[in-house]
């Protein structure tokens, strides 16, 4: 559990998940909420990776 919490604290991942959650709440059904939440969180992770984050993104290392 400590590894998961440490991983979430890296590179603003909690805020990315939070943004995805906010977008998901505004959706009209569960499928749209899950898809939008995952899409927003993934896009923010990709943005960090492409703009020279600390290299711990989900896409490559």
C-alpha cells in the first residue's frame, strides 16, 4: 500500500485523478464517466511526460 501511495504522489498524479473525477461527475452515465475520467487522467500524464517531467510517467521510462 505504501508503494501505491508513493506512486500516486509522484508527478501530480493525485491532481490528475482528481481532474478526471471532476469531469466524470459531470457525465451523464457510468460508461461516459469512466471513459472521460480515464481520458483526462491519461492526457495529463502524457502532458507531463512530453514536457519533461521527472520521467516517472505511465508511458515509458
